[in-house]
């Protein structure tokens, strides 16, 4: 599942004429990079949700021949946020568990690729959601105080108010469809379901072994290009 329906407000003015997933970083769109991260892990079928400038994203996929491997989850009438977008797309997703990826981050694989790392760690007996995390100290272009704590078993808990947390969510996760049981298709954030999984002791994390870049603003695009240029 590629989350590509956002308005991209924080990336203006770059998104005044294109949707955020089609913003280029070092000559390659964020959408192509996100799908490339999944393909490197063996993914061959995709669902891409669309809202803002949806026609542009559909045309981009078609022009690159990727429309044959990508189904569209159409949110033109109502933007459903991250959780609602996945909930609507579930009938199009023919895998359980499945991967979900944000289209405004960049992953550079380490010894084990990002998507493969999640697949290798997944344990349906223990978890409903497995988040790919990166240490705050290695969160390139990210200005926040961290998102999560993780215990020695890999269970994840929220950052406490007013504190700093050691791990940042990278925008890539593996999810069980059962996490969405009884969930209405309406606008809501994945935070709601993460909190549910955490309360049940079924929210886990695994640490990304490569590099990660938070490309959520126009300034971050330039900074990421500079950092990628020295690799």
C-alpha cells in the first residue's frame, strides 16, 4: 500500500503544480523511490491511493508501465488520511500481512533491505503492526523529538509528553488486516490503530539498518539531495 493521497501543504511551493509523490529528489520522484524500496523487498503488486492531482499520479504510473502492477484506491471525493485510506483500500490488497509505505520519505537499504527486514521479523502470533524505526540521531532532515520507545523484546510505546524518544517512525510498516476489523471507512490517522495495538501489547518495531531521509518540506528536498550527493 503506497500512501500517495496527501495534499503536500508542507512542501509548497513545489506542490503547487504537482502532487507530493511526484516531487523529484536527485532526479527521481518520491513515488518511484517508495515503490523501488518495496520492489527491492520482493513486492510485485501495489495499491496506490490518490486524491490531490490524482490524474497526474495515474498518468505517471501509466507512462512508466507501472499501471499494470498498481491498483488505484480513489479518494478524489474524500481524503481519508492514513488510517482511513488503508481501510478503504483493504479490498484491493490481496496479502495479509501487507506493507504500507509513505510517499514522502527516502530509504537507503543497509545489509538487509527495509521491506525484507520487516518481513523477516514479522510474527503473527505476537504482533498486529510492525513499524520500521530509525534512531533519532540518524533521522536525516527530521526535526522532531522522536516518536517511540522500544523495549528489549521489540514492543513499542509512545513518547511521553515533554520528553525525547529514541526512535522515529520511518513511514514503512507491516500490518495485519485483523487490525482493521470493525473499522469504518472514514477519515482517521493510523495513530488510532497503533494505540489500539500498543494497548494490546501487539505494536512492535524493528530498527532500519540503512539510511533514512524525512522529505516532508521543500527545504528537506534540497538538504536530502545534498546528503545523497555525498554517498
